[in-house]
């Protein structure tokens, strides 16, 4: 997918690297590359950028793929929102990922945490300590400087709602190239999607399968019926729906078979596409947009 704000096109299908185990991260990333994934979505907060970098370096060499043929995204964590901390955080990610540049750098959430090395700062009552002195626009100015420096080709935001995105977009010198948020038939985020389409911003959906939570999207009767009609798996139907409505997406297949399954998608007939659009269930699986604390990353206690 390409926008006027993008230096390079973002592949519609992306591999999300939120995998707790180091060895599994390396194996799954290599499998994804071999299966055809060319977008790799990472984050400082996942604590596995080094493993992803190792897997990509080895995989590119083994497959004869150039760095320029893949798209790497990573994210600035909440404790590095102060403008003077942005560049060091960025350079740290570059080093761990073993790359000279990033295709896309995202602000992981709009919430600034107390700056420091502890990623999950808490007070004596176990409550998150926020940095009330730093605004989202302050952080964005630091992100813009990275683009000016030439090592970062595009910048964007993650886990943000339209109410926060709109004023940031209007004030930004360099406009967001992409917005990454949870989205699926239970959380279509239609208004945000239209805002992005009108402004040439890539809408990058994570959890397109509902994080695999059961019961959930993969067991939804409408999705199951559509899958049977078209001879595809429920996962393939959900991914096809996401691409068909004009979004890029992220999945995290752990095996080669699942990785290949994700690429075996095709457009849905309009009537079946509309049936999925008409699903009335509404559910958000990750509450990160309300607190800045990722719901699917375990807290690390020292």
C-alpha cells in the first residue's frame, strides 16, 4: 500500500513480532520471510528486536533478498516520549534490528510515561506513573527530526483514536504516514478509516483475527458461513475482508503452514463482504488505547 506520505510502499500483509519467546521469535520470523512476508512490525516494548534483527539478517542472506525489498516498522515506547529521548531510542532500535534505516517509526501509544529505563513505571499503589509535562505534539516534533535526519523514511502513530489523531495531524509539519490500531469486524473503526483514506494515511490493522481469543471472530457464525461458501478458512476470510476494505494488516503466524495460509486469500464476493460488514457485535480485545499499557504484553517485574 502506498500513500503520498510514504517513501516506500507498505505490503498489505505484515508480520507482527509480538512473540514472548526468543527462540520462537527467530524461527517464526524466518518462516514468515520464507513464506513471503515483506513487512515486519516490531517494537522496543516487545523486548525482542535483537532476535528479529538476527532472524532478518540471516534470512535475507539465505533467501537472496535485499534490505530494500522488505519494510521494517518499529515503535517508540512510552518512556521515551520526551523529545530529547526520541533519537537515542530510535538509534537503539536500529542497532538491535541490524539495519541502517527504518521504513516506518511509530509512537507506540499516545501516552507519555515517566522517562527512564523501567518500561512499566509504577507508584507504590501499582498505578502507572505518567509524564504530564510532555505532550503528544512534543514527541511528534522529535519524530519529525528523525525524518529530517534521513534514517527514518516515514513516521506514524499507534493505538490512537480519532479525537487524538485529528489535532496532531493538523499541527504536524510532517504528516503521519500510517496509523496502527486494533481493527476487525467487531471493531471496524469506520470513521477513523475514512479519515485516513481521505488524507492518504495507511490504516494498519492489528488483531484482524481478534487475537485468536475464543469464543470470538474465528467462531462467529457469519464468518463461518462465509468461509464455507468460498471454501476458505475463517482466518482467510477475515484477512481478505480487511484487505478488501482498504487496510493493511498484521498477523503473527507461528508456523510455516499458518504463514502460507495467510497469503492464500482472495477477494470476497460483494454480497459476502457486505454480510461481514453488517455484523453487529462490537468488542475491543485490547484496552491499550485507554491507558497506554498493552493488554497482551506481560509486565516484566524486576
